[in-house]
C-alpha cells in the first residue's frame, strides 16, 4: 500500500502525487519524459534548480545519513522544496522492492542491488500505468559494477557525468560533479608529498594494542602548520597530542577522526608562538619552499615542563567533511580550468577544483565540497557546489556565517507551519483545570531593549508567615508542540534560537516565539513555573514546580528595572518585587562566590544600527547593571533546582550540563601573566582560583583585574550536555554547583566580527588605546576595551625589513629593537579595515605608542585628540 508518488498512478487518492506526469528536461541522451533515481554518490547535482522529478530511495537516504550528516540534511532540504518534485520512496518496506542480503554479499553490494530492484520495479510500474507510454526511469550511478549490472537488468542507466553533460544549455552543472579517483590522479603530480595512510584493519589493531591513539583533529586557526588531536577515550594518560608540519598533519582536515602515533619524549615540542597566515599567491611550487621555511621558524624547543605530547597522523578513521564557504583564487594561467578555492574558515586547507566559470565566480562567495586528498597533492581536490552571492554584501556574508556555523535557517516549511495553533487562540477552561492560576501575582519580565521573544519572567512577594515566595516562570512551548511531529523535529534540529546583530533565527515559528510563547505584559500566557519559599537570607525552605497561567504586569528593560529599584519615590507592587529579587540575588551571588563560583569576563559589545540601512553606526561595550546580575542569579537557581528534580525523578536519563575543571596546563599563561606583576594565582580548586582573582589588583591600574578575568575565561574548558546514566561526575566548575541543567532557554550568538568590520568600513583610520592580551613570537595581540575587540600588531611585515625580535617564552615577552613588550602593557594603535583581500577582510592595527623607530607609525594629523577617552592604568 506504499504509493509510487507519480501523477500517472491513480490508485491512491489519500496522498497527493509529487512526481509530475510531464517530467521533461532537455537532454541529448534522454529526449523523453523521465524520472531520475540517483545512487548514494550522486548528491551535489540534486540541489540545482534544473534537476526535478527525482525519486530518492529509502536505501539511498539511509546510506547518505550514515556517511555524512551535512549531506543528509542538504538532501532532506531538497526533498522539502515542493517545486523540485522530489519523492522519497520507502523501498525497504515495499513488498515488491524489499530484498534480503544474500550469503557472502557485502552490505554495499546488497544496497546496490536494492537500488536496481527498485529502479526495475518503477520502470515496469510506470510502463503499466501509461500502457507502455514514453515516461521512463533513468538510474544515475558512478559505480562501474552497478552500472554494468543495471544494463544487464534492462534498465536505462548513465554515469552522472554522462547525463549532466547531455543537458542542453547548462554547462555550469558539470562543475558540481564530484571528482572520481581516476580524475583526481590526473590533476595531481607524481611526487609523493604525504605518507600513505594505514588501512583500517591496522588502525583498529593499533588502537586496541595501545600503539595508536584515536581522537578528533582540531586545526590551529592562527597557524595552518599546526593542530591538536583531542583523544576520545576515557582513561588515557594523554588527553591531547600536538601535531606540527604538513607531513605530520598528513591530510587531516578540521574535525576528522584520526589515528595518531605518539613520538618518543625527546621529540616532544611546545605549541608554536608564531601567528602564520596562509596568504601566499597561487604558485604552488614556490609555496612549497616557503611553507617549509615557515615550519622551521615556528618550531621551538622549550624547557621540559611546557612540552606537549607530540605525534603524527597515520590514518583517517572518519572524514567529517562538509560543503565549505569561501572564494575562488583564480589561476595565473590564462584559460585554466583548475583553480584554488580559499575557505572562509582558516582551519580548512585550500581546495583545488575544476571549473569553467572562474571569471563569473570572481568576487563571489561560493560553496565547495571536498572529494578526496591524494598523497601526491599539496591540497585536497573538490568541486563547486553553489554560488552564494557577492562577497562583502551583508546578506551574502550573513548566509556564509549561518552555513559555516551549521545554523538551520531556511524558512519554516508548510508541514511545520501546519502544526501551529489556529488563530485566534486563547486559554481554555480545560487549561485552567490542570494548571496553577497565577494571574494575580505581580509577575514581570526584564530583558534587553527591543526583545520580543520574552521567554522568562519573575516575581517576589511576602507570605503571611513572614517568608518570601519567589518564582521563575518559563514560557511553556511544550504545550504547543506534540512529540514527533514536523514542528517538534524542526525545533529539535535547530536546537536553540540564534541571535545575530539585528536579526534572529528562531527555533520555533514567530507565532510561538514572539507571540503565544512570549510572556508579554497584560496578556494571559501559559508557563512552567519554579517557585521557592525562602527566608530573608535567601535560604530555600521548599521548592515546587507547576504548569501555570500567568499575566505579566510589566515588560521591562534592564535599565527600566534598575531605575525602578533606585527611585525611592516608586513603591508599587512590581517595584517592591524587583527590590526583593535584587536583594536576594546579591545574597545568592555572595554565597556562590564563597563556594568558589568564578566571576569571569569577556568583552561584549552593542551595535547601534541605522534605521534605514541597518548598518552599524556606533559600537559600544555593554554596560551591565545590577538587574543583569539579578536575572542571572535566579535563572541559575532555577536551573540548579530543576537539575536536582529531574535527576531525582529520572536518575538514569536526566539531561544535565557539566563544566569540567581545566587541566593545570591550561592555566600556564594566566599564571605567567599574574607573575609578571608579582602576583600569584592558585589553581588547586575553583575556590582558590576565585580568591586569587579577587585579590589580584595592581595600584593605579584598575583595568588589570578585568584583563586577568578575560584571560581566565580563555583558560576554561567547554561546558557539555550529558545523560546522567552515562557519567558520574556532574560538577559544574565555573558555577561551583554539584549539578546543573538548562531549564531556562540557552541561546547562541554570532556575527559580531562581521558587523565590527562593517562599522570600521567607512571610518577610515581610528586611533585607540588598548592593552596587550598575548605576546607572540612575531606579534602582539591587543584588546581595545572601548570596542570590546581584539587585533594583532605584526612585526614581520613582508613589505619592509623586519625589526630585530627576541621572544622569551618564560615571560612571555617580546623585545622589538630596544623595547620589550609584556602582557597587559598599555599601547596606542591605529585601527582600520583592510579590504585588500576581499575573502579575508580584517581589522588591521599598527603601533603608535610606544614609539619605536622604523616600527611604529606617526599619529595622523586629523586625530580628534580632545574627544579621545582616556583609560586609567
């Protein structure tokens, strides 16, 4: 009873057909109407608007899902585009197309046979429905054996390249073809550049015997000749392995799962202090020598206490390639079809592609997929996937940002929207029967200006017994989403709302996020409430959780809430509630701090946008008020309370979040920075670190403590979600809490760097004061407090002779001519946008002060000195 999905089949009336009866596409090979059935290796061409009326077999979909999650997502997106007429046929559940795996048959061969059987069934089925008419089925495969067997089976079958080249008037589609192994060997040299990868059988036995280690490769963003493999297995003495040099990286790409061989201890080294940027021209021969020279200069041997376990990649266990955004670097050879693609993500190597559209793609952001990386090629080989638009255009760059961070951002599909409640919507009597009616409480929300998706609110009131009742109320989105439906699946795929500057990518459609699930003032809304009874010392007497109905009395900004608290003439219920919350929050924060909770720092900025162009016209660091901390404290308390509750109820399957304590080596740079100012940092525990940071002050340098906390933030590990039944260590290091989860909504931010570039685009050269955050072998990394941004001043300028540099790793210090730079020194720099490389536009900084002849630049005469803010040091 499974439908074929075609308009020519009249048997099923309960399911609308997807495949068109008049399935025409102009082809020299196939002049008749036809449906395409691709095998697993034919994915990239399917996204082109020209390709329509495609049958995606369940077997193919499952194989794609197993091989590559990003590819699976892209093909699912194509299936959801109605105008493409893609139909998923569940051949594994159809009586006529299901097949058993035969004795001695590999899983791959069985799947190939399943594809042929399904294609044959479709061909016969359509012939019968059209009385032998012209509607055909064409199988596309790049597997030679599969093609031969399909032809013997009587099927119409072509190699993907054959078919694509037959399409009339669409030569650009050829660029989307994945390179086959034979083609890849043709476009690479014969010189062996990398060691052979070990076969999987040897890798598995090596890992089992402890000779090899398995881990995930992370490329160094600042140095393309260096990377780290994080070891996945618990119980290993070594948590990470340092890799240096192209041969030792051995064709590993960021996020690949690799097998590494550890070097003997006498070959262990320290991470490089050089900032390397692969900005060399498109001349591969000269680049090889230059690369090796850079590699030699970046290797440094230190004292034994800072050496890292070092090794090399000997095999690839799993490739985690995805389509990459970037730009084409055109070949210097006229009319060449082979060019290098430079990814936007500096952790990804350049990719060699073949394209006949190079002239048209100049200045465009494009997507490219990797096909393979032969051992005789300096770069991986790949193919063109998609043109995203003009580089530098705000919409294009936003699209690149979302794609690079794998943020689902397509409009919600009709299937998803069909599960939204019908308007007008209101709370029913049935709702009130199963929920606590809290509409009488003085609930209010406190959020940033312009917030429309208000997902939390609070209240505080005094009880008759003299204690206080405090509540955190979270919008009850689950009321509107049934488990497993299209809306639930889409929300699960998105995971969280993503905030860009001036734009928001919602987790759920706007009707929910900004209306029915937004706890706006003076409207009734459904919530899930965590309510505590506390004494006046913020000690919890009892906690209970309930689904509720609330009616917020005020939607306030942080500034408005702070003004109410501070204004002694205001004594309404909401203001009293805010004062009570603020007083309790201070006690709660003090108690957390006593237990060792860390107060860290990271500079955050706020953009002021032009109302018409939506470009940033001003950039300021965010000013945090007491009310920011007030809301944060009660969100933390709610999360901790809910974490304990769900663990008590579901001890094996509670979703919790933990923050591992960093290894001592992470703190090396923090300890050195404090030591340079004759201060000691103790890292025995979070409490010891918190106390050290609290006591770390330098006379006449009030910003020093903030700098130290920024540095401490960079030493931290990433917090992770986990299932309670799969781990025994629940501790959250940063919060000093034994248990934690996200009951309140987590969010993701991106796009600050891009909007910072837009801000500086029309500003010319700006002069600002800042502080040295890091000292490198060839550069100093500077924090500009006014703009909350970092940038580098390089001293090895290729356009002029480099100054005399002496780097001391123990300081760390960098002596440039006669001046010595150390961490947290105050400097003055010029800031400008360098747009000479449109692919990697960047903020450039040049040193003004201290004045070093031949190194620092003069102060531009136009600098408005009177308007410059001064920083206390």
